[in-house]
C-alpha cells in the first residue's frame, strides 16, 4: 500500500526557473504526443500504445530537453489516457455506458504540467535529494541537476516516486512512499454510517448508540470570503483573467481545504478506533455535483466543498488501519423514516409516484421555515429527530438489509438520532485527541 505526502517547495529563483522549465517542456511534449495519437486515430483508426509512443517521441526536441525517465512518464500518461478512451468507447458501443466518451484534448498552450521522477533516478546526498536533468539542458544552460530537501518524517528507501506539481504559481513536491502495515483492534460487527452534507459537513451514526456531526459552517465562510474576493478582483476583467493576487488567494483557500480534509478524515478514523468500530458505510451518489439544481447561492457553496476529497481520504485511512470501507448510494435516505422502517428504494428503479414515506422534513414554504425548523424531521409517530442523522441511519440500514447481516441496528434509537454531538473542525480535532485514540486501539504489525 502506498501513501502520498506533499511539501511546498521553498527555493531560490534559479531552482524555481528550472522547475518551471521542466514542467513547461513536459507540457509541450504531452501536446506533441496527443497530436500524434489523435492523427493516428483520425486518419488510420489506430491506437498508439505507451511504449510505441515512447519510441516515436525520442527524436522530439521537448523529449530531449527532459530526463529520459521523466519524458517517458509523460508519454506513458498520454498512452494510458487513449487506452482508457478505447475501453470506454467499447462500453458505450455495447450500451454499458450512458455518456459518450471524448478523445483526450490538448493541454493549454504555455501551461505547466506535473512531472514524475522514479526513485531509481534519485540520489540522497547530505539530506538533499538530487534530481538529474537531460543532457540537452546541460548543453544549453550548463546545468546538470537540482536539489530539494528530504522530509525528516520519511525514509528515503521507502520512496517510490517524487512528483513536481505546479499549482497557482508555486510548486509542490509529492512523495509517493510505501506505507507500513498497521493493525488495529476493532470489531467488524460495529458500523458507522456517514452522510455528507453542507452545513453539517459530515453526519455520523453508529450501531454502538452514538452519533456526531462535524460542523461545516466555517468551511462555508471560508468559501464565501474566497468567492467575494475573486468577484471583486475580476470585476470588469475578462472571464479568463488571472494574476498573482488571484493565484495567492486560490492557493490559500486550497491549502485550508486540504488541511480540513485531512483533519476530518483523521478524526473519523480515530473516533472509530476509540469506539471499537470496524466498518464504515459512506453514503455517496456518483456525479452528485453534476447538474446540481439547487439555488445559485447553494450551488456555489455545495459544488466547491471538497466532499469527494474527504471521502477518498477517509477510505485511504480506513484501508491503512484495517477498517472495512463500503460506499453505498444514498437515494431517498433523507426522506425515508428510519424509526418507522420506511422503504428505501434505489433512484430510477421504480417510478417516483410509487414512493410513499411516512415522515416529513423541515423545509421552507414561501420563504419561511415550517414548524420543524431547519434540519428537523418528523416521524409518523410524531417524534422529532435530526434530519441528517435520519439519513445517516438509513445509509446504514441500506447495507444491513442487503449485505451486512451480522450488524445490528438495535441501539440506533430516537435518542441517537435526536441529540448528536457537534464537533468543530478547528477546535475539537487536536493532535492530543489523535494520539490518545491511536494508543488505545493500535499495536505494531507482527
């Protein structure tokens, strides 16, 4: 199992110029490779493999400007993208794919692209990682290599690849390394249902009789401030206008979101370790943000929240710690009443007019909230519970009734769904809590 760690590159102007040069040359080489593959497809109806493309591009000037291993990686990525298109096109012709795939398009002219250095072409010298450059660069500029500092928390022997990532006019080094196996004492018959949202960023209900919500209001505030500043800076400018201030603003927002994503995922896993939970059921609808039909304001907030990034990070950590991770579609989980055992149909399988649910959610009627209030849910028995907790419990129920027969929902009652504990991303997710949870449930791999 492999993990990734990103590190912002703080370096001098000369090294920054070298990084910009190799990312620019890789972008040009990628466009050259895409052009050749597209022409072969249009004129000869043939696909070029990664290794054929590698051989054909060796005489290309941009290929020579890069270290051979880096140039090969760029060509292989193009070859893999056309290979994926070929498979998707076959599925579409057979009627197994709804949307028609498109051929890979050219990258932006003058742009930058990530480059990859395999570990066998890297050397560690006095705490600095040496990256060699192409022979042509030495002829042109008299530069043989550049160096970057080695992270103190990683072992150089475990590194498999280092990627140079250009982002908003700065560069990151992404270290791909082999992760150590971690064993944890968790009970697979205890499960946690997760319902992603907006105001309540993550709502969790467990079969142990506990529930909690991670508040998303501060994330909405960060995003609202970002959108306001971008609108102010781009006022009266063309749609594609971009400058250093916009780049710095976007980079700050993206770093905040990455930090929040990591904290939330770590908190959820630690909560599972502390409460002896060995199964996570995550509610997720593929393409949930595509064609969103909410109001303009809610769309702007919802689409930019990193929901998929949080899910992927939770899955990665769960796999690392030996916790089973299951993704399930969440259609009708928010309108179906858990306490009344309402049906849980799958979207599209039956007509909507056949779906009848006994409860009702809090909603706005002519601009005013009804008597349930925002986030409330009223069951057929007249019990008021939290709407998002009801959805998380139904996500669990969807899996328990179909696949997870060894898991019991007996402890998921009205109290669990009515009074979830609310956590704040910035104040409640400390390193002290992380250490305490890990020490309680983890022991070294044998």
